[in-house]
């Protein structure tokens, strides 16, 4: 089976929060059986790795951080 891999890297510890985009979250949901997020941490030391498989909604606590704003032409 084909794997679809996203890699997130940090010089910080294993449980330090990391950013994912709304697109990455949706994609992890759409192709959950194939999706893997490789989390590389302690990058300055000997790097270490863990893998999250499937939908990120099931393995992470996700908090919205950014909003896309567009001017509403009909607003006053």
C-alpha cells in the first residue's frame, strides 16, 4: 500500500506542540489508512522519531490557531 508521509521537525522535546495546517488535518482524515505523520524531535541531539498513523483528529488535540479573513463586500 502506498504511504503518504508528512514530516514535522523540532529541536525541542517529544511532547512540544507543533503546527499542522487545516489541509494536512483534512488530508489525514480523507486518506487515514495511508497517512503517516513523522515527528522528528530533539533534532540538535541525536534526533529521535515517532509516527502518528491515520487521522490526526484521533491522535492529537487540535486547537484552531489561524483564521482566513476576507473583506465582506456587502458589509458596512
